[in-house]
């Protein structure tokens, strides 16, 4: 599955956000640095009203949303790239995620210690990014020697990798993240990805604000917005403590009412998940039937057999074809039979690129 890593300086609200996201209280939130030690992984259902419409039409007994994983990554401090604090562990954990959810403190509260003694989310973002850039530089420096040796031995792949590695180093030495590197074509993109740098991962800034700023943000979130725009990064405003309260309400009507009093249309969590989906360039397809309706996540541009493989590897290996109905046709024709009758069910082969919202039935050999 796809993983978003939640990072940020100590005491910015990571654990609170993670708890709210995963609706559990087991990742302790307390007012001191290094509170979160082990990375916690939480599976978070992706809210999608389309799934419930489909399930209603298909009269499904079960409805199963698709999920995104969030990893609460141990606290990062200045000096992490030198192994200070929980630095090394942090960097190892972050290497394994597909995208970075960077929580920034945008709330004022004299009772909650800020590691640098002031609320300045843009400076905080810079502190973390600097550590990640230093870690990337170090990892590249460590690889250049080996690559140079291989190039001398006539290794073509090493030669191409060395070119990209050296250009990435130049960008990093210039004080910029590796994602600022101008890659030239698919081949360089592949090589850069293989280098597994931390600063090539897409970033979503999550501005953690107080209840009063939850609807419209504040001076701090405005500063983050400017930074995010310059970096082509995503940005959402949430109040982690409000989200935690909402997560504890069982009743959906109660939740909706609470959101309304705060001037919010949907939970910040829904917005974080949506933004995470957009950041990772993911789409959803559906399977539907009387037993269950279910949503599945794939990367955009995924072909039908690989999409089927998300359900079961046998579906991919024995793939024959996919009976496909677009979401709009499924709704307009009131389900599978109606869509068939209207000629809206397509038989798609192995080259079909699955589209967001497709309702798929895979035919395969066992
Ligand atoms: P972490 O170290 O980044 O995981 O931060 P925590 O989630 O443990 O939060 C640190 C402290 O800040 C806790 O005491 C939280 O209750 C508090 N906190 C989190 N979000 C907010 C907020 O929006 N407003 C205020 N006033 N306090 C918050």
C-alpha cells in the first residue's frame, strides 16, 4: 500500500494528528520532546461518497473503503543528519514512505514548549528540510566513490547514475532539495528515484492551528501558503486537537454539527487524506456486487492487469479482460445490468489504463 510519513519538530502536534487520523489513543501525546519513539503505522480509510452510492445501487451487504497508511515518525531535531536525537532512525523511517506529511506548528500556546522558543512554521520547515538535505548530501557523497570505480570498469548504468548523482549534489550544495533538480526524461527520473533521496519525496504541509483559526487560518498559515506555492508543495490547515475531539464522537450527526459550529465543511482529516491522495497521484477504482462494494487504490496510469493485482496476484497473472463501467454510467444506468443494457459496459484488455471511478470486474484464468 501507499504510505505517508508524518514528520515535524517535537511538540508541533504530530501524535495528536496521528491519533485523530487513526482514531486511537495509543500513540501518547505529552508535552515533551522525544515522546513519540517507535514509528506507528495506522491504516486510514479514504472517505469517498461514490463508494456508498455504488453500494446502494448494488445492494451490497458490506462496504469496504480503500486505505492509506500513515506512519508517525519519531521526532526530528536539528542535528538529526549527524545522528543526534533519534536522527538516524528518523531518516531510515522516512526513506520507506512514498510522501511526507510535514506538520507545522501554527498555534500559539505559552504552555507548550517550542524547541526553538518561538512559533515560526517557515523556519521550522527549513530546519527539517535542512536536515533532510544534509542526509541526502551525505548519502550521495558516500556513493560517488563506488560509482566512480564502476564507471572506470565500464559500467554504463553507473555512468548514468553518477551524472544524476553529481547534479543532485550540486542542487543540494546550493541549498535546495533534490526535487528542485531539473530531470531530463523518463530515464533520469528513474535513476533519480533509484537514488532514494529524502528530498525527492513529495511534501504536504499540514498547518496545525488552534480551534479559532481552523476555518480561515492565521498569519502563520498564510506564511506557509506562500512557501508551499513557491515549492509546488501541498498545504492543508487543520486543528489536530479539534480533530481529536471529532474522532471521539461516535455519532455522525454529532460530528457534522460540531463541524458546522466551527465553520468547517468536512473534517481536516478528510482534507489531509484527499491531499495525500493528490500528492501521491493516486486514483480509486471500485468492485461492486451483492456481497460487497469495495474501493481500491492504484497509481494513476496503472494498466488493468496491475490494477487487478492489487486485489490478488492471481488476477494479474491470469488476467484475460476487464468488464468496465465508468462511475457516471454506473449511476446513470442504475447499476451493472442497466449499464450492460445501455451498451455502457466495455470489455477492456491488458493495455487499458484504469480511470478514476471505474467499476471493474476482472476475468482471469486460474
Ligand atoms: P508531537 O511531539 O509533534 O507529536 O506533538 P503532540 O501531538 O504530542 O503535541 C504536543 C503538545 O501540544 C500536546 O500537549 C498537545 O496537546 C498540544 N497540542 C497539539 N495541537 C495543539 C493545538 O492545536 N493547540 C494547542 N494549544 N495545543 C496543541
